[in-house]
C-alpha cells in the first residue's frame, strides 16, 4: 500500500496573528482567527504599499474554518494578504443557538458583523465554500450596496444558489431514506420539536458520512489523513445543530440575490464529480453572472479545495491578482 502523502500534514494547527470573538445580533459568539500580511515596506523608498483587500473565508455545513487549510497555508506563505477565518454559528469553536433554527439571513447578518468588526471600511474579497457561498448570497440579498462599495471580488467554491431539494446525491435510495425525516422540517412552519430532532439525529449520521468518504471526494482512494480530518470536523458539529440547519439549506433560493454581484469580479469553482452541489449548480450561477470566471476541478468532489488544492489555489491566486 502506498504511503499517505498527507500523513504528516498539520491539519487543524495553523499559525495566526490574532484571535478574537465577534458577537452576532442574536447573541452568538463567533470564533475568529486573523492572519496579517507581511509588512508592505518598499526597501528603496521606505513606503508602505497600498493595502490589498482583506480575504474573508466562509466555510460550509458540518465543517469549520479548517476547510481552507491548503488555501490558508499557500496564501500565508505568499504573505501578501490579510486573511480572516471564522467558524459559522454552531460550527467549530463558535457558540450554538439554544432554541429555534438557523437561517441563511442570520448567517448573512453574522458575516456582516464579522466584516464590520474585523475589516471596517477596507476592501474585501469573500471566499465561500458550499454553505459559505450561500451565506455570501444572503449577505448580497441583505446588503447589495456592499458589492458595489466595498467587496471587490467573490469566490464561490462548490456551492449553489438554490434547488438543493432536487439533489439526489447520485443515489436515489439514499435520498429517499434521508428525505423522510426532512419532510417536517422543510414543510413545517413551526419550531423543531424533540421528536423531529430525534429523527434528524439518525439522518444526520448519514449526512456526515455523505460529506466524507463517498460524497465529499471524487477520487476512489483519497488520503486517509484527509478523510479523517474531514470526519473530525463533521463529528464536531452536533446533531442538534445539523437538525436546526436543514430547513435553511434545503429551502435556500437566492438566484435574484446574485444580481447584486453583476458589477463584482466573481470566480466559480466546482469539482466535476461533486454530488452534493453538482456542477450544473455552478453553471446556473455562471448563467446569471455571465462575466464570472468558471474553473472546473477534474476528478474532484464537493471538497475540491482539500482534494485538489493545487488546482484551486492556482485559480484563487490568479483571481486575486486580477482584483482591483
């Protein structure tokens, strides 16, 4: 058996310059790590170079800021950008709702609070994976002017603007099993009950598995160390949090919100083997935003940014160099 090339990778242990907590309007504390750029000193003239945009990374469902491990590593080595990473509500080291359900509007408001408290009025590039991309779309719906005045670029990785209730995961039998406990969540108007949460606990086990071995990766034999790392992120997301997010994700529909991005530089990245947010979802984003750049990642699944980091990093670096 070939040795695992990522066996010694320090997943979950990356340096940062500052840790802070941002509190949302609904009282949740968001864990934030900030990486500062190298000093922009011109050795010939002693001048500080113009500030590059701050990069804010927004991770997906059942994951945390560690999803961007390889992008953070590569860009830290370049030393050109200030980077902000945070765990979305209920994920990673951020706090959880005590009652009620999570909504994408609330996630958009949380992102706005992160912007206000870590960047202020400076230029920004937003980078969202999966549900993180949906969070960015919610922000665009709530604050469209930001995408004209402050946000210089947006990167959508393995995400969707809607119709996730139609995704079959390439496996109709699995979807049938998974959908039954979702029905009262997706169609019900009231709050989650204890019985719903109990049913969803069982469904969430299938979901966590779906996000890793079979559905998270496009290759048949991904790195065992990488799979273990993703499983650890999944496991850290409690089943009650999973339950409270499901309606938000499965009823997500923000095609009109993309109109706010028509004057913003956009990069769309998708693994061509993605079964969770299939490539046609990225194609639909590009149809609405015809000036967006599209980069397919051959052989990659939903976790293309971890599975094929060289391809994703090359596209991201080139994109950032083009941002005004």
